């Protein structure tokens, strides 16, 4: 269950914005839209396969970017400290 605690002097609009943001992060609105209509078992399998592929691609991209950052960091270390730009 998603809970949002109202802070002191917080207006309703900002409280509602925080609630909507939490719902989106949890995937609640996407889940409600998906369950609004019947989903065939073959469609369900295809959707889950696409989600698996997407998560694998996302993990691979994160590893690549981590390796690139490490490579850049190592390259900077070999050259010495960076000089400030004037």
C-alpha cells in the first residue's frame, strides 16, 4: 500500500503530486490499465518476455556505462590531476 504523510503547511496539490509520483514509480497506474481488459495467455507471455528483454538491456547498459566511467577515471589518474579551466 502506498502511503503519503502530509507535512506541516503542505497544500493538497503538492501532496497529490507526491502520491501520483509514488504510484508511477511503483507501476500502479500501468498495472491498472493492463488489468482493465482481459489479456490472453499468449499476450501475457509475450509481454513478460519483452519486460525480461528490457530489464536485461537496461542491466547491460548500466554495466557498460559503469565500465566507461571507470575507464575515464583510470585515464585521468594516469595523466595526473586535472587542471582548472581558466
